[in-house]
C-alpha cells in the first residue's frame, strides 16, 4: 500500500507474479499505475501487457527460484498458477523437474496441479512420473491417489487402477471420487460385476453414492439385461433423496420397452414426471415405438397422452401412434394426428395408411373410407394390399361397377394382383378381362 504511488507499481507487478496476486493488490497496481502515467488502460490491456513483459518461460522460472534460497509455498504456487493459466503442460513438467533438482518442492498441492495439467493434455506418462518421483518429504494426498487412479482408467489399464486402489488403502481412505472413477470406468468397459463389487464395498464403508456413480450402473445394468437390479438402484437413489437424471430414467424405459414390458415402462415414465424430471423427446419416442412394436393397443390412451406432452415428434413416432390409434379404433384422434404429421412436413408409410384405411372401413363404412382413399393416394403410393381392401369393400357394398376401373388402375400403376385379389374376384363372381 505504501508503494502503490509512483513507479513502484511496476515492481509490485513483478512481486505478484511470484507470490500470487490478490484482487486488492491488482486494484492498487492498476490505480497507482494509471494515476502516475496518465494512461487509463483497461484491465484486459494491462494484463496483456504484463504477460508480454514477464512471459513465463523455463529460464524466467529458474531465475525466480535462484533468487530465493527458500521459496515459500505461496511463491511457488503463484508461479504454477501462472503456468496453469497459460496451459503450458511442458513448462509445468520442466518446472517440476527444476523443483526436484533444487529440492524446493514445498507441498503436494503443487504436484497435484502439475499432474492435472499434464493429464488434461493426455501426457499420462509424465503425469505418472510426477507421482512416482515425489520426494520423501512430500506425502501424497487423497487427491494424488485419485489422480493416479483416473490416469490408469484413462489409458484403459483397469487392472492396474484396481490394484493401485487396493495398495493405497493402507495410506488413505478412499472417498466417493475414488469409487466413482473406478465404477464409471468399469461400466464403460462392460465389466459390470466388478463395478457392482466396488459399489457394495463403497456402501459398506458408509459412503453415500451420488448421481454420477449410480447413473452409469443403471445404464449398464439395463444394457446387460439386469433390469430389476437397475430398478433397485433407482429406488436407492430416491430413498437417499438423490435426484435421478433423465439418463437413468430413460435407460430403464428403453430396457422395459425392449423386453416388451410396456406396463413397467409406463410406470417409470409416470415416476419420472412425478420427480419433476422432464423427459426428452427421445425417451418419449422410444416409449411410443415400444407400445406400437409390442402391439399393446390397450395402452393406446397412454400413447396419445405421451404424444400431447411431446415438444418434438419424429416420423417414426408419428407412425407408431397412428398404428396404435388404428388398432384401438380411435378414428377421430387418428385422423387428427395424421393431419399434424402432414403439417409437420412428414409423410406416413403405405403400411400405416393401409392400417388406417382398413380401420375406417370397419368403423365408418364405405363412404368415409373411400373419401380417405383419395387423400391416401396423395400421401403415398398404394400397394396391392391397399387395392385388395378397396376391392373387397366395393364387393361387400355391391359397388361392382367400381371394381374394373380399380383393376385397370392397378395395371397402369404396375401393381400385380396376387392370390388374395383373385380370391376376392372369384368369391364375388367377377370376371377379369383377358388383359
């Protein structure tokens, strides 16, 4: 504070680089410098100028250390913070080696910061070397051990990570970070049994699991068909007042849909909404497709409710819903959803339209279904099944005069009649022309 007026502002800048500036010292330097030079530069400009004048290089760092016989932890920490801020992992490693050579490594915090920066740049060998060359006077912390476990997991040496986990138990107690890192890694590598063993060990030590630990377990349990185990994990999370994320719920919904258990999938979906977890459109689409794929038409009303909650609907979900509504003969909503689909720029497949066409014949009769026929031809190319349905109902309603034009239309479209066509004609004593 005494030196803040005058040219000493520049010297304070140099001190801050070594000892680590605070917001107060920065404010004093800026104010003193501006008042005595008459130049009012912005904070960004001053920081840019200072960084150019005192670029953190290996030679600069070595000179600073040589000037201090016994550097304090704060001064070394100030230097490493500047290096980390610049993101120069190579310089950080050189700095660490210099500290070792001069026997000036003050604390494990410095080593942890260097290891973190090296791992961020995927320099795993150098990061491991930092840990392995720690002097006896510097004792590794739990953070150090966790960094090494993370390192082994990053390079897919899971057995080494597990062995190291067993070794360090004599030195420190593992925490949720330790177990979380291992569990996530083993889940990603499809080694669910080991991940579950680690989870049981963690719970035995009274460590409460968090979302980042349980969510991968739920997802992997679902992928490997252990759905009930995944449900137990979900119950544990809710019991511990943890908020399961959308991935946890979605994994269970996908798994139940694949297993054909739509009732439980819907139950999880309702639980998801009860816990105020907004479902993604992917989750909702999977549920709609699951209901349609498993032909579970009794849940058609649920499907319509899910559709109304969706912000975005893809063509496959539209098709599934139309198929469901046709199955439960809800023609009013079926036609409305088809219009929504067309308005959204999608076109249904002929298979879906055929299902709708057949349902309209069953529910509303020939007149309504034939009116839909005209719209159907605009949306998709009719196939032999479409014509067979139409010819069959023409015969049923005694509209025999319409049959021959339909047969000619089939021929013009290049659609070959099949055995079903011939059976319908023979049953109703309608002779096909020789052409």
